[in-house]
C-alpha cells in the first residue's frame, strides 16, 4: 500500500547524535534503537523520549549522544508524506509512544540489537515504517491536482537547471502567483523551499548512492558553490554536510542504499 522503497524517503541510523536547532520542509520520524534521548521541539523540552513524528517547518534539536536513532526524512508530496500529514493533523509532533505500543517498541529495539548487517537494518527500518503507517488508515484518499502532477514532473526533469515560476505557469496555464498558491495548498511548503529540499536530497543521493565527489554533486544539482550549500545544509539538518555525508561508523545510510 505504501511505497516505502521509493526515492521519496531518506533513512539512516546515527550513533551519538547531537543536532543543533533546525527545521525541515519534509516530514521526519526519529526512533531510538536503544535507549531514550532528550530533545527540544517547537521550544518545548522533552526528556527521555523514545521517538517522534515531526511536522514540516517545526524547529527542533536532539541530544542523543548516549544512544542510536533511526531517522526518516519523507517528502511532503509523496503518498507516505500524505499519510504522515493526516496522522499529525496539524500538530507540531507526535510522541512515538502515542502510536506504537510498549511491546512494539520493545520488539523494535530487540530486533535492532540483533541486527548485524546493513541489509538487516534496512529490513527493520522498512518494517517499522510499515507498522507506523498501517496503524492509521487514511481518512481521505490522496487525489493530487493534475496540474500539480505536471509541476512535480517538470521539477524532477529540470531540477539541475534554473527553474522559474513563469515557465511552470505556462505549463499549467496559471499565473506565477497561482502556482505559488497551488503548491503550498498541495505540499504545505513554498515552491522555493521544495526545490531547495529536492536539490539537497539529490546531493545526498549522488554522494552516498553513486559515490560522486561532494563538490561535483553540489555543482551538478544547482548550487553556486560549496559554502552556499554548506550553509543551507546545516540550516536544514542541524549538522554539517561533512559529518552526515562521510558515512563514518556513527552514520549508516539505509536509503539511498549503498
């Protein structure tokens, strides 16, 4: 039912993660694979939390230096993103303990402790996401505006090149202002922020999955230079690009697969 293997999801495990305050244009799920951690979400501190689902544009920071966390970034316009949006129902975040039972969380932690390969962790992460999504049925069928489908396809095909709203407007017979309105209505975020997220995600995919040198991936995906990308990356993820992309022992990407 849910296309959890699509390129609309980034997933990784992070050991001893300390993340500065930041916010995303996507939805995020964070679940500890070991012990609870502390975080601040939308200005409120939460101690000994086991995980959360967080909405778009909600500022947060995490202090999980004594544990490991499984992290998902989920595109807002995807089917999984639509499901997460309905689960959140406008709330800044949901505590994972309001979604999963103590036994389900215990089983997840136990499975992680036994996993001895990336392939096993990939299966565990897929199973967790499927479990979270299966517990809340969609109230409304996801029917995307046909104009929006054309816009997303155009962005995907041209994300390496300059994209202006006038060109998109001509494609779907709308003014630039109407394009802006439609985009926010369908995805919950401004077009410029969506395009930035897609380009940052493309850099991640190229560096991790295709082994492209970081500077080449940065320039190929529409960023003017590395300092510009580094600044935007830190603002988006709360950590430096070098830390997240070096794929050290503390960071293991599950999607895109290595």
